[in-house]
């Protein structure tokens, strides 16, 4: 893990960490807090889920508990309305989708949507909609991302490419090679060799934040790096693909870097270039959620975790942010701590602050500094 990732993880505060945050969740009847904690009412002797629709008690009569068992050990009985001692509908649905994910991960070939829905005792339409709501991706996209990760891991440890393909669950070389550009962004042999035989165009320029490196494979922009030292940016790219053929900018690619520099100056205009984004299914969900944060706005790590349907995955969200190689295009700078303070940023907290300040001015219609 990078230093930025360590710092981001250490700075993140879990949702509902304070009693004030828990009470706010109770006031809002926040279903995302269900299962994270429970609350009891001294005057009635019952305990509830945070989302319970019963009449709210006075704050001075409320206690919070880490589990239903802890509430019962403290002498409280379960509410008959929200039944906190039983698995709620959301938890049952989450368990069914988790089981479907395990089925996809363990199957030698991608199961059909019909088979997955039948196992969950749902219609195809309802299962597909619920799976996407819970995970942020379709069943097929989840399976593709999982197999991509298995292939990348297998290519690093297997003696041959063929062995890696079968270890990852593909039943034939031909079927894998049909999809390998989408899975790896390059051929498996080239990926295993650190990019050997792959041509990656790159250029180093200047933007208002300092030196910037833009790199692209044949599929699209694969890296936007910021820093203080142009040579260090090039070394960073070389470390990721030590055996790739790094090709300096031509006239066409100079237009790409000019487009990226213009985008970083005014992110609201958007980046009209293809991206080559590789990551796990979870990282892809986080990065997509980041791209939905508009310029001039921020979101906490906890909010992002809730948006992707995994409110307890705050630390993993921070790690996904720290693994981002596409500065500003995937705007991890717009993610802040729960209290609004800035936390770690791969390219420096001062750049994060400068980006947010400039975006806030632009969003407000003012003149950027």
C-alpha cells in the first residue's frame, strides 16, 4: 500500500462513530445504519433498529448498542414493530446477493442470469435490478471484473500463460484471448512481462498544479499523474510497466495532453477522451461513484460507501481512492473526511485543497484564482 493509501485509511472516520452521528441516523430513520448499531429506550425497555418507524423517544432516554445481543444483555427486549432480533428484509436481500457473488466467483464459467435468479428465488428482472442496486454493477460486469483480477493474479504466479488462463477459470485459450484486451488492456503475455511489446504513448507537460504526465494505451488514457518532478513522474510510469515500450509524444498526442490540461483547469467542461481504467469490481464501483460528484461538491468516504451499498466498507473506499491513477478524471480529490477535513491525496494534500478551492469558485460563478 502506498503512503497515500496508509494516510487516507488512517484518517478516515467510520460512519456513526459518535453518539451524535448515531442519534442523527435515528432521527433520519437511516436504513443504512441498520445492523451497524441498535438503540434502546429506558422508559419502554425495548430496543430498535435505527430505521424503526415507531414514535421517537426523547434523546435523554436513548442508549446505543453495538449489537442486538448487547442490547438484550443490558436488559432490553426487542421491539415488536421493527423486530431487531430478526434479519430484516435488507439484510436478507444483501445475504442473497452475497451468495450470488460467491457463486459467480467460484464457478468455472459465468453462470447464466436465469440460474442466479433461480437460486435466489427471484425473477430475472428483480434479481438483476437488486444485484445492481447492491453491488453497483450488473452480474456479468461483476463476473468479468472478478475473472480479470484472477487472470492478473494468475499471470504473476503461474509458470506459463496457458496455465494462468486455466487457473483463472477459462476452459479454453481461445475464449480467453477473445476477451483479453478488455480484461487486461493488452495481451496476457505482455501483461505478464510488465507490458513487454505494448506501446504506451506519454507526454509530460505543465498545468497550473505543476508537472503533469499523461499516458495512453491503444484503448485510451491509462494514467494522469501530478507531481513536482517530471522525471519522477516518468519513473512512476516505468515502475508500473517496466517492460513496455514508452513512446514520446507525437503531434496527435500533444493534442491529448492539451485536452487534459484544459480539463484540469476547468473540470466542469468534462474530458472528451477515452479512458483505459483497470480495477477490481469494487474499485470500479467506487470510481464510478466519484465521477458522479459534481465539481464544486465533496462527499465523505462514508457517503461513498453508502452510495455503493456497502456502508461498512469505508476503509476499502479510501484504499480505492488511493489506487486511482487518473488524477481529476476520477476525482478522488472530492472525497473528504466525515468532519469535512482533508485527508491523504496521492498527489499531495495541498493540490487537493487547491483543486477544491478552484472548483468551488468556478461552481459559484466567480473568477478562479
